[in-house]
């Protein structure tokens, strides 16, 4: 197993989390990256798996109870935004989890830590809080940090508009505006389907069919986001945004 934690490191981590652990070995494992552990079973990867599920559950419950006018699809999109790697990483950096993450020598440069690594320790710590303190402790930790993000996502409406997400990403990263092209139409006038693709600069992305041009454009925008690495889809079809479709807000940084 990786070397033991200094008592001061433990106290620092507990202060960040707002919880004193009964099982400090659990806290140690949650903070141990695979690069330091002698085996992956001794790293935080299993706790990350659990924490991801707890995080999703807490956000879903909050959305269900707080926004009784939202449909299932709208809540799914907000949830995908809020539990994105980018948001988890920003929250983790904000509370200083990168400072207590235990890394191997090959990853000792904390200034260059990938956001995905810091997001993973955030989820692992949620898993550890859930095991050590129960759902109420984990829920308080999650909502203390994420409630402003949830409210912002619900207010913006951007999370349901893949065209808006793609436009912001394309302009920020490529200084280009996406262009949508109708490639084909099929069916009678009362039941037409449209094939649409999106182009950014000289690059054309996979097309999408839809019962209206608007819906086809949304699906084409999602194809482009996935291809560019700004979104991904789970096996069950959920979309997870990996790029911030929400504008940066000074209150959330």
C-alpha cells in the first residue's frame, strides 16, 4: 500500500470536506491516485465509481423536488451539465482538493494536473463520505458546492440546446461559427424528414435525420460535439457535456 498520510494532511482534507472520518483509511484511499497505489484496487478508482452514482442520485433528487415543472428529458440535460467532468473539476480546484490528492512521482507537477484527475478525486471523496457518514453527509457536501451550478443551469436553458453549446465551443476554440446544411428531404409534405449536417470551417461532421429542420440541426450539433470531444454518450443514451455550455460566472469560480 502507498505510504501513510501525515496527520496534518488528514486534518486538512477533513476540514475541506467538513467531515471527520471514523475510518481514515477510507479517506486515504479516496485521495490516492493510481499512480501512487501499489495496485489499482488500493487507489481511489472504486470509490470514484460509487461517488459518481451518489452524485447523480443527489442531483436528480434535487431537480425532481425543486423543479416540478421540468420534464424528464429537461432534467436529464441539466443533470448531464452539472455532473460534467469540467464542473466537477472546477469545484474540486475551488475547494483545494488538488492540494491533498496523493500522486505518484510521475505526476508530481500539480500545476499541470488534468481536470479529469481532479474531477475523479472529487467523485471518490463523495463515495468515501457516503460510506463513512451516510447519504445526508454526502448530500450536504455535494449541494454546498453544486447548488449554484444547478440553479444556473436551470435558468440558462442552454443545457437543452446543443446548437447553443456548439456555437459557444466553436467560437471559443476555433473562432468559427457553425453552419447548418440540409442534405436531403424524404417523405410526403405532411410527414417530411430532413437530413442536416454541420460544418465548422472546412470540417464537416456526421449528419442527422429529424422530423423537422430544427430537430435535425440539434442532433447534428450533438454529433459534432461528440466528434470534437465536447460531449459523450453513455451506453443507455445519456449525453454528458464535457465542455462548459454555461458561461463562466464569477460567483461560481
